């Protein structure tokens, strides 16, 4: 039987709605999530465990719970566990089953500077306090009762585009504290082998790198090791059933049932043929037992993880000095699924919904309302899918690459413009069958008159941006370019265009870090420098304020000071 528990944010603080982390028979999936990625992984893991328990002949009641790390008082969970102590007193000296040992599974992101998001920092703070408090006995989580020995596994998420040395640091630090200092044991045994990773050993601690693009694969490998370790008996039964369904032979060609080594009268020895080989195989595939990890060095998993990280980095970097293509096959697949039409190796176009709206005789976008452009003759494009920010409000779902500077192959600007216009016109042609299309506008839409360089990524990162703008101007196409203000030198060098926007997403440095999640450590200074450049451009400029309630809607005076710094012609608030 299985009890599945999920506590909504703020629910546990008012009244305990969940089992103790140290309660026997409890599997706790604790996570932190800012963009939803880690939350999604944690939810999938909880569901997989609950489904496995419900569908197996698991004779004991198990509790599987999904909790945010900030909802827990980790002192109470790991040290002041009065309920568990009372249960232990009732049991006397009888040791409980290893299969009922409590399990803690952590799924943690990497935030600014290699930390957890501010609201989740309580986890690492409490673990450090417990480990250094003189009132707490050494290794308080170590237990002689295998049914009460806490076992831990951790999965970390991060991006080496920020800082390769901080990727997965919260997960590493939490795992090192729990296992290396507080006496918990690693969940995934040294004999657990991953089927999806070429037969390599599973690990209790693993990290996915969003920049490398293999986070999903790393998570699956980690989760596979977790599942095999929580359900070792079921795994073993499954393997035995599979073997028994096959007919095998000994070295002399006889079936196993007729083999002399099956006879009870024959002494067992190392040369017993297939039977001893089967026994050895079963032993090798057993998961971590209660006493198997005696003398375990907590650095085992951490060292292996670092080695894996080096391998990931070496795979990500090209062996030659030739620049690589910006978009990986996986990123290209995700972008195409979102409706982007990729141009060359780093550009894209997409048909704007306002274009389709106005083709049907409906309203246009704000540029039509404010500046009089025809939305159905506007092409939305970008010469750079990469960006230096990972904004929390980004509607592109972070499927595009990120980077501080241009490090990829560079396509010819004339080719980008030619292919972009042709692709855009092809998409216009495809709208002919949409009900309500006005044919006069549909015919006019085949001639592109405006280009919004704001589709996705940071267009100003493209090193030949001025040449691309000139190609557009030569075609009598007006240009509206939006930049996130992280490349002031590129803004200063930009040729005059129809309208230049700088995104102002925060009114102070702290808010900018939280909202934009910039790769640059000096993002605030870069934003102010970019705004200062606007006053010297001698053209129409816009401060675009993206205001999100609860994130960056306070300190209106700060926004006013930034707008004044740029002496912007216009202010857009969205």
C-alpha cells in the first residue's frame, strides 16, 4: 500500500501534513524550483515511485511525499525527530527491515553564484548549522538499525554558461553534508548498473548541465539508479524471472535441468559451470544492502561526479579550434516544435500572431497603434538565437542557447536576410486557406516593409549586425531592434535604425539578478552603460519596461532614474 502526499506551498508551515523524513517506510522527494524544471523532475520521480509501489507485491505500507525544501524545518526533520524516537522505544531491540529505511531524494537547481534560490536557502543553512553545532552528536543520522538508516540521493541542475565551477553546487553541498558529515548513507549502491548508460554504474549524486543539453538524459540515469535501489527485491525477482524463461546450456551442451552441477550430491566449486555463473551474476546485480556500505567514503560519488563533469565539458567543446554551430540538434528540434523557422546556423523567423490577426481584418500590434506600421507586412526575426540572460518571464521557455559572447560559426548577413524574407513570404502564402483572410492584405503581405528584430535571443550579439541592417534598409525595410542592454559596446557601434529598444527589466541590481538571471556578473553596470549610450545615438530610442507583478513592480523611482539616464524618446511598459 502507498500513501502519496503533496503539500502546497505554505501548507506545511501552518500544520504538519506530511510524514517525518526519518520515518521508516517514507520516501521524501524534496525539491526547489524557480523555472519549473526541477519541480517537473521531482513530480515525475514521485509518480514513478508511487506507481512502482502500487503495482508491486510490496507487503508494507509506504509513504511517498513531494515537498518543497523551504516547507521543511530541517532541524526537526533530521535531529529533533521525537516521533521516530518514540517508535524506536516501542520496538525495543528488534531491528527493522532494511527495505523500510527512510529515503530522501533531493532535486535542486543552481541559482546565482552557485546557490539555491533565496527562498530555499534554508536547506543548506540548516545542514551547515547541524554539522557544526556542538550540541549535536557526530553523525546524528547514522543508525545501527538498517530500517532507520536514512539513505540519500541528489540530482542537481545548472548551466555552465554562467560558471562551470558552480553547476550543481547546491546538490553537491547538500549531499556532502548529509552523507559526509551527518551520517546518512548513499542510496545508490556501487553495484547498481544503469541500463541506459552503457552499463555504467549508477550514482547517488548526479548533475545535469542545461548548457550541454543532456540534463534529461542525466536525470533519467540518476532516476533509474534511484528506482533500482529503492526496489532491489523487485529488480532481482524480475531478473530471475527473465533468466528462468530462457533455456540455457552448460559447457557440454546439456540443459541446465540435466546438468550434473544441479545435483545436490555434487560438491559446489568454482568450476561448477553455468550454475555458479548464474549465482555470481545475481550477486553482482544486488543493490546496496544494510551493511554493504560500511567504510563508505562520501567522496566516492563526488569525485566521480567531477570526473563526469570534465567529460561533459570535453564533449561540449570542439577538439579543433574551428567555431561550432550555435544550435544543437536537440535545441533545433525544440525550437521547430515551437514554430520557429531556422535560417542557417543561428538565425530564425516566425510568423507573428498579430500578422495573422491583421490579415483577417482584425487589430494589429502596438507598433501599428503607436507608429502606424502595417502588422501584416512586418517580419519577426533574429540573427542570433543566443542570449546572455535567462529571464524568468521569457515566453521562449529557454529552448535557445545562451552565452556571454559570440563563439559560433557566423553566417553571411545577405544570406540571412534573403532566406528570412523568402521563408516569411512562404508562411504568408500558407495562410491563404485560413477563414476570414482578406485577399487584398494577403497580397500586400508578400512585400515585407518592416522587420522586428526581437523574436528570440540577443540580435545585437551577431558580429555582423550592421551589415545585416544595411541589407534590410537596402530593401526599404524599416528596422525595430530590441536589446537586453548587456552589450553596451555593440549598442555604441550600431548604425542608425528606425527604432532602438533597450529592455529595462528591473529598477535595482538585486531585482535584475532575480528577474533576468544574467550570465554577466556586472549586468547592472552593463545595463546602465547601455542606457547611457542611447542618449548619444541621435535617433529614436525606447526604454522597454517588462513589469511582472510580484517580481519587479516596486521601486518606480528606480525605473524613472534609469529612463532619465538614457534620455529615451519613448517608454514602453508591458
